């Protein structure tokens, strides 16, 4: 008799490290420090069970080095320090295998050592983890990296948005350069993206407008009105990376809480000096209406049809050829929309639903193209990740047959907290670990990883075995202290960037490897 199928969503363990640990390490390693020992905490959770340990941070055998030991810990919590920003935590009693916990990279998120000479712990335990940049006390609700790595755009509450230039220094360090304010929105920003030129930005806000900004001077030449309810996502329709296709973002999609998916033509958008509400309709070249509010959206290209060459004519028909949109609703379903078909008021076709009876909003969608050897027998397919407000992440396999009427297959579903901290963003990664080199695209893909930004601040990388649906936590990203992780991204070098909401307002960068090596430190 076959065993019963596992209850979904699965429950995954998680690791919580003291967010101010980078400051503790910096205090001990500082050459002028008179403090030889400090303490920090480490906790492991799974469902309603937990294990906790007290860490001793002390001077190492050589100048500037640091040792970390578990001095008090039930259930034999074990810690390996690989560097001052990379640890491995395990807890057999809670079935936690060795799991990497990353602190913000000291090269990219500089710490400031305490000036105290007191014998007691001089580090403020409530200090936030160091960050590449901070907007505190204002939250970062969305951000985007330019593809050339030279700029980052930050978007937040009350119309606050700015572009920050990223300066590269010798030795791998980066720093903040020129900052340019983006003014025009009067509501909370919900999405932002760079165009392929990396000099133009698109944003959407709760004031029910979509704006185009110059990343160079902050000017806003075009604005679109998208009433009656706020937009929830933006998706640029681009030619495939590396191709000579003509599609550079002139056409894009937006979803809204009014239950609409809109295809826009930016060339028809009014200038910012015009009244957007009176002249935006012409730019909305296609619109689909659904029975429930839409909380997320994305798109993918099913075939190279319509990619064209640089001199090809850019039309609605060419940009939509072979393209499909995926939209997530506040009722927990994912619908597939062929963009080549005219807009309508049809309900659309549901291809996936969150497991269980709950109808939780899907606040983030991501799609990943599989190699043919990783998909089902009918050829190339896709994986779809849905991050939900109930704290679950669900992965569906979308075979080619699903484009013609079949439903997507549920591969895996999990959550990490019993209360279900909501998932603000999910993003597929081309790597299984931070800073790893990219695998050749022709290699058979047996595993895929998903970066997850949840509202409890415990961002992580999940690794999924495609054939079996087995999932594990590959990396924990430490830094946020009970504030939400609102967005996550990955740059061309494989470094992971995570934004903090609430009063944190920090943008932190994580990478594997670093200075200072320690040995095995167990309880």
C-alpha cells in the first residue's frame, strides 16, 4: 500500500541569528578594541518547536580574527563559521540539515565598530544590521537593479522614489554615488523597473498612475492614468536577452485591484504636462477583465516568434506573438492569458490554484523556462512560483499542453511559519547558491532555486528538486529584525539584494566568501 501523500503546504525549518551580529564581530576584530568577548543568540524553529543557543564571540589566534562558539544550547545546535559573513547551522533534533546563514557582506555593507572601551558588551543589541544604503525610518517597498550594475532605484511610501548610482572600488567594494530624486507620484509606490537602456525607469503607485522617469536627471516626460483602483504589478515586454529583437519596453503590462490586465503602448502615452486621465485611454491598446482583483502578474515567451531583428517594425501583433501573461488573484488562483488574443471581459482560464481550501491572495508570481530534458515528454515547459499572503510558496509545472487547455501540475508547496507570514516576492534564480557561477544553459536542470522575501524578514533561498518535488532551505539571509523583507533581486555576479520595509528601510547585499576563517564550533 502506497503511503499517503504529504500534507501541503509542507513545513520547512528556519534559522534566526541576531541581526546585529555583524557589529559584534566588527567590535571584537577592531584593532583598538579592548573588549575580548561578546555574546549573541541563535535560534532554530520548525512548526511549534524551537531550539536556542547562546554564542560567544571572541578574539581569534591572529590579529583581527574572530572565533564564534556555541556555549549554551539545547538539542545540540551546531555552528560552523566559514567567514565573518558565512555560517553553517544545523540542529538534528529539529531535522535541520547543515544550512548556510549569510550576513550582509562586509565589503558591500560596511559596519561601524563601537568606540566604547567598556568591559561590557559595547554593541547596541537593537542596532540594525549594516546595509549598503538606508532610507530609514522610511520603508523600501520595491526596488530594481539596472542590468549593467551601475544604478539601483528605490521606491517607497508617500511618493518617495530615488535612483542611486553604484560606485565600484578596487578590492570588490562598492559604495553610493549620486542620488537623484524621482518626483511626481503622490501615493505609495508599488512597482518599479529599469528599461533595457538602464537610463529610463517605469514606476506604478497607489495614486493610480504609471510614470516614466529619466534615471539621469529625474524628469518625468510621460504619465498614464490607470483608474479605478491601484495597480499591483508592471511587466515590460522585451525581446529575449542576447537577441537582436526590437522590443525594448515600448509595450508593457499592468495588473490592478480592479481585476484588469492592461497592455499599454508607451508611444501613445500623454506627456506629463497633459491631464493623464483624459488622454491615457489611447495608450491602453488591450484590456482583459477578471472576476476578482488581481494582486500580481508576469509574462513569458513560448516561442521565438515575433522577436524579429533590430529594424523590424514594432507592433502590438509582433510583441504579443507567442507571449502569455500569468495573473494571480486575491482569491488564490492563477490564470493564463494569451496576449495574441484581443482583450475581453472573459473570465480567463484558471490553470492553477493554491493547495488547500484557503483563498489567499497571490502577491507575487515568477516564471522559469525549463530545459527540454527537465520537462515532461511533450518538450520544453515552465515552472511557475506563486507567493501568497498566507505565507505559502507553491511551484507549478506548466507544460506545453497547458497552453491549449490543460491545468498546471502542482510540484511543491511549503511555508515556514505556523501563522503564515505573507510572501511579498518570489524570484527564480539561475544559481543554486549565492555568488556561484552560472551553469551552461544546455546542461540538464535537476534542481532550481527560488529567492523568497517574506513579511517576517527571514528571507531565504529554497532549492527544489524538479523531478520529486523535494524542497530544502539552501540559504538564510540574516539582517532584518522583525521588519518585512519587501523585495529581493540578484545581480549579474550572483549577489543577492534584499530590501527592508517598516522602519528598517535598508538595502542589503549578500555574497558567498569573505575574510576571516574559523573552525567548527559546536555545543
